[in-house]
């Protein structure tokens, strides 16, 4: 019975170290998976932003077409020829409307880029946390086994 005690003194810490290594590795894998899922979630937000911007552009274009048609109809109904000042006004209205549409599209694309970058950063941060968990677990396991077996 006396010989079993030294074996148990080594075996138990080794088994516990193995369990700690397994749980640490599983935690590492789970954190990496969560980091990837976080990035995928941001990518879904990017797609939503893209669709939202497209819809905003579509609605704004329709609104502008209606405004321009109304302005032409009012000019025609007033008996004014669509030339000179009226023509310049209509042309300026069209140009301003195009600038607004362009701004909406660029603004939406910029928001999508920001969301995408946040997703990349979330993935990188998650992977860094996962690696930290892994290294801390390995170091803790080695330290526990070393102390339990009086290796140091």
C-alpha cells in the first residue's frame, strides 16, 4: 500500500492536468467559433445596411421624379415656355437630386464599410481572447502539475 501513494501523488495531478488541458482547449475552440459567428453577424448587418440604402435610394429617386414632373407640369400649366429661367431651375433641380442620390449611396456604403470593419475587429479580438485563454490554461496546467509533483 505504501508504493501506491507516490504513484497516486503523480497520477492524480497528471489526470487533473489533462482535464484542465481539455477544458482549456475546448474553451479556446468555443471562443474562436464565437469570434467567427460575431463576424458573420456583422456581415448580416452589412447586408441589411446595403438593402436599406438601396431602398432609400429607390424611394428618393421616385420622390424626385414626382417633384420634377410636378415642376414641369406647373411650368407648362402656367403657359410659361420651359426655357430660360424655368429651364435652368429644372436643370438645377435634377442636378441637386442626383447629388442627393449619390450622397445617400456613398453614405450607405460608408456605413456598411464601418460595420464590416467592426466585424473584422470583433473576430480579431475574439481570436486574441481565445489564444490568451489557451496560453493561460497551458501555463496554469503546467504550474499545477509541477507544484503537485514537486517538480519545482
